[in-house]
C-alpha cells in the first residue's frame, strides 16, 4: 500500500529547481548525469565508506554496516559540527549514487536530528527516522539523480537500461522516477 504523502504543496517543483540549480553550479545541464560524490564535494560534505569509518573490522557495527541488506548510508554531524556521510560501498555503483544523493537531500533540506537522538544514534548505530524528512529526501534524492526534463529527454532516446547507465541510477530508481515524475502519462500522451 503506498504511504500517504506528507510533502508540502510545491515541494516537487522546488526539488526540480534544486536539482537544476546544482547542475548549473557544477557547469552541467539538467539533462546531464550528476555525480553524487561531486555534488558532496561541491557542498563541502565529506563522504566516508564504512571501511574508512571503522578501524576495528571485527566490531559488530562494522559487520552489520557492511551488510547491504542492513545498511545503505547515513549522514551525521562530526565532532566539529560539519556534516559527513558514511555509506556502504558494498552496494552497486548505481545504488551508491542514490544512497549518497538521499543523504545529501537531507543535508540540502537542512533536516536536523535532535541532539539527544544524534548522540544515541551514534552510540548505538540507530537511524533517526522522521517520516516527512524521509519522504522529502526520497523525492529530492531522485530528482538530484534524474531531473524530470532529463528523464523525458532520455525516454525519447534510450531504453530504461540505457537510462540507468546514462544516469548511473539503478533500474528501480529509473522506474521510480518514471512513476513519480508523471513521465508515463506524458509519454502516453505524446505517442497518441
Ligand atoms: Zn533518509
């Protein structure tokens, strides 16, 4: 069952605008692929792998965070208050892109983790969960990876597999973006 949308009115067009603005700042067009690691650098967000983050590879936290069924990525403030991302590099290159984009979306939106939660999360490796924040990050993360104009442009030229390669996005992400962007309706209309 699809979950109810908590996104505020106008959020989706704002997300498209953000995705286009960052591309412009990086000197690429809305039709181009945006590399999540390049965007992180542009935003001064340091990205670490789980391997980087743990010296003790026998730690149970290291073992579970290296497991792709258990951990994708998280953002948190480091001890200097700078935002950092830790991601599981055992995921495919496509999934790594969407995982890092998702966390960047949280940071771009200025989502905050209440301090008491942040301490608990760091200590016990928990993920703070806020439904609205998750919906925003999911939507914005998808737009950052594939803008709607980019998707429509690509659908005229490429198969879904080729779109996945072009944007370094998983097939699931391509299908998700086709669904939420309304590209399917536009595509059907254009083919009439
Ligand atoms: Zn999230």
